[in-house]
C-alpha cells in the first residue's frame, strides 16, 4: 500500500470531508454521552460548516481517491496559529496519518510566520496531542447546538 498524498482540500470535496469528520468523531465518541453523536453530525451538516472549513488552510490525506484524514490551521488574533479539523477515518487510524497531517499544518503555519500553536482537543485525542508536544491550557466546551455541549481541552505548544 502506498502512502497517502497530502494536498489542499478542494471545495467540491466538502460532502466527503463531512462524512470523514462524522466517521472519525463517531469512532472517538466513547468518551461522551450517546446524545453527542447526533448533535455533532447536525453541526457538521449545518450551512455554516462548509464556509468555516474553507476559511482555514485545510489539507487532506488522500489515497486512491478516498479522503482518509484532514488537518489545517488558521491565524489567531494573538499571533498563534490554531491547528484545527484534525480527523482521520477509523479505517486509516493508527498509521501515523494524524501525526503527518498535524506536522504538515504546523509547517505551513511556520512558513507563514507563526511559531506558537493552539488547538481545541476532544478528550480522546489529548494523549495524541501530548505526544506531539502540546500541553493543557484550560478546559472548555464546544457548543454543538440544541443545548448540547462537548467538553474539550484547549492546548498550546511553543
């Protein structure tokens, strides 16, 4: 099997990206109550999700035409780069793809002049980010709509 190609997201791939994000989140959702999965899916399908994604420097991992993962970054007002939309399809998990995607996003952010990074980690992903040098900053919540909130941990590096 050849390695996945990392490349920028194409606008027309948003439906495939939403499916990837939903599958990835569902696989990690064991740390949350069952009500969170449908609320998360509804958030992904909301009309404002695609424009938000396209406002980031988002790249995908692709193999044989299938999207396997994503990660991107966006500038923050304080000069940090926010690493975001890090997802890997469950079928491609535990193969180093998330590490490649995050490091590539950090490299693109560094090339744009950012040396500090922040992110919002879902609870199941905290050990992964710690392995990449991120440290806990503070707990928070990701509102999903319908009164459902997702506990998260804000993390920083650099």
